[in-house]
C-alpha cells in the first residue's frame, strides 16, 4: 500500500442536527444546514470559488424520496455548478466512500479542494417502508425471501458471536448504555438522553398515570423489560440505531493549499476500503467482517500506524453487536475479547480508548448515507478540542480513526487522521 | 439421449426449489460446490460445472427470531406475537444457505441453538391462488 502521492488535509467539518425532520426539512435543507455548519468551522473561511468538486454520499434518495441523481442537485445548492458532482453509493458506507474518493482525487492531483457531502432523509417513508428500503442493502435474491430484515441479519451475526465467544445480552446492552451517555452530550444528536434518564422518565410517566411502577434496579432491568421490545433476537429496540434525517459536510484540501484555510490542518494519512459477499451465507466467518479487516489493514499500512497508536475511534454501531465486532476487526482487541474491555470501561469517554464519543449511530442517529461523513465530523471536533458540552476527551487527540460499514458488512471504509 | 442440462442460472436454481429439490453446482475442475448455484467457479476461474443434488442435511450456523418482519412474512401472519426464525444453514456438503427455520419455538429463541442439526423442508405458501415454494429447514 503506497503512501498518498500528495498529503490531504481535513480543514473543516460540520453537520445538520440529526433527527426526524421530514417534511420540515428534506435533503436540500439538511445539506445546506450541514454546509453552513462546516463553513463556520473553517478558521480562515471558505468560499465555493475555492472548491473544485462536490462528492456526494447518499444511499437511497431514489427509494426514500423518489429522487435519483443527487450529486448535481446538492452541488448547485452551495454554488458549485458546473463543477463535477458525482454521487457514491455503498449502503451505510456511502459517504465514507465519497470521503475516500475525494482523498484519492486530491492525492492524485486532479483536484485541490473538494466538498464531501453525506445526506439522507429517511422519515419521508413510514417505518415499514424504511425497513424495506434498508433490506435492499442486503441480498434480495436469497436472504430477503427467507425473511431477513436488516436487524435480522445483525441478530443472526450476534447469535454466531454469542455461540463462539460467549458474548451475552448484557454485553450488547453495555454498548447502547455507553453510547447514550455520550449522545446526551451532543447537541446534534437525535436522542440526547441516557438510558437511565429514559428509564426514570418512563417510571415517572407510569406513576403519573397511576399505573404500577416497575421495580427496575438499573438500566439492565429496564432493557430486559417489555419497555424494550425484541426486534430480532437477541437484538431489542435499544440495540438498534435510529431512523434519522441528516447531513454532514467535510472540506478537504491538498497540502499546498490547506494553509490558506487553517494553520492547524488534520491530515488524513490512511484510507482503506474492503468488500465481502453480500449474503451472510456466502461468507466464511459470521463472527467478524472481512471487509472491515481488509479496510483497516490498508489504512494501517498506508499510515504506518498500528492499532495501539489510535487514541479515539468512531465505529459503525448500526447495532450494538456491530460495535463489539468492529473493536475486534480493527485490531484494538483480540477476537472475543472486546466485551471484557467494554465491561472494564475502556471504551467510555474517560477510558483508555474512547469509542463513539459522538453517541454513535445508536444515540446520535443514523441517516445512512450521511453517517460516514458524520463520523469524520466528530473526529474533527475531538482533534480540535471543540466537542460540545461535556463530550471532549481529556487528552490531546493526535491520532484517530473512523470505521464506516455498509449494509450487513458488504462494504467497509476506514480512515486514519493525524495532527 | 442425455437429458438437457439446465443452464447454471438463478432461475434454474429457483425452478429446482419450486420442484422441491435443493440443487447446487459442482466444479468439474476442483470439486468446489456452490449453493445457491453459480456458473463461475471463483476458486479456479473456470465455468465447468455440473448439477448436484444436496442431501438437505446440515446444521444451524446462525439464526435470529424476527418480530418485526418483511412485508411477505407479515402477510403470512408473522409479527410481534408470532415471530419467525431466519437462519443460515451449513449444509453437510459444505456450502451455506439462508432459509426460514420452522418446527422450533420462535418465541423462546434461547431454546434454539447454533450447531443444531436440521433437514430441508420446502415451505408452501398460497398466494393469489398460486402455490409458492420456499427453501426452509426444520430440526432433524
Ligand atoms: Zn473450481
């Protein structure tokens, strides 16, 4: 894996508020929110005249919004017409791919500055429609007719991990609890509440209605109760990420122009992408994602870094099991050992390896095509020391990573960032 | 006269399923077996296949019990109070396939286990006067 031919810097990053915004906000509105937020984060300002292309990551505006061809639409809204405006699709990894392609285009010398857009407006469809659209990211020939849903495929993977490594439902729950603790500190997150807070408000509501108050001792009791219904065994509602509308925007610049925008660029020193068979039944291993391992291998090799060098990481927790597997696939922990580290608090905000300080897809939300770019937004903030509320980690972040997984693991994109 | 060999396409595979046969393709060069069928052997990059019938026996490789199902399964009457089991089955011949697992207690998924031996069961559904056949499995 060669080094990038030219250094590429992240000079600005921002996002819209994530949440259920339709019909008050649609793709164009969300994207402009993200653009303005990112512009405000560029130290010396940035203008559309400075930008050579707009790379758009979007999963399925075609099915969610009956709108294809999103690239030129998004570019036009921010004054980038007639510059190149391609759209990239790789399910939930769509804007991770857009970011990677922008890095490669700048490194190659074709472009100097690129705006990366990630955008998705999902709530235009009812939940059943969203579930069906998400299912098209998995194999529609053989898995879907057998009843597979998106949560169903991750539940299936979880059963294999539980069987092989003894992973428990409490292990899964710890991931959700931790990510909600982070999301409550993120003003851009969809659910800014800890699971404990949600439990207490549920109790309060039942008391007010004169109903029996459940004797939940802690979050685990609450999460095992009927208030957290099963979706696809062993995954319950609070093991699943959210249905979200949102957008994110990143500004990337070549080394020789980056200083025009900021004195403190964040360098993207490693990029990797991997793939896997779309159907789970065509994979050799159901307890790990080969696409993640391949993407990570490439990114580590390009940057010259090792897993132990990474200080924080945003991983793709579309389901709680996915965060556990990611920690193993990225080489932070041995296979089957991540749950012990999570139990010890290592991945909390004040732990040795904070994971998903943004709140993750679980609490921040998961507008699928925007998620990869939003991962980079959190890393930008943490490395700059500008993460809101009480979310900023207590050490100087010099080396960080993002991990963006598509569908049930058919695509993965990994990036490494250094100051 | 030898029988006309069906082309190694998805439709041929599905037609076998409709006739309640689980068929795969076997590479005549290296012996690798593919279910669902494939025309190209990705082990040796040749397209030199023959049809082979699977025994239909295997083990659960992974599974889930789904309460929020796909529209087809909702139409079949599955849902919150009647979950269904989606499974990945490792066939005795080696390949893995996806299918609904029936004959288990879907509402007590803790009682279903990985490695549990299963056998093929073709599942019939009446839709608009026509019978649809899907690949499924049940405990052996
Ligand atoms: Zn072969």
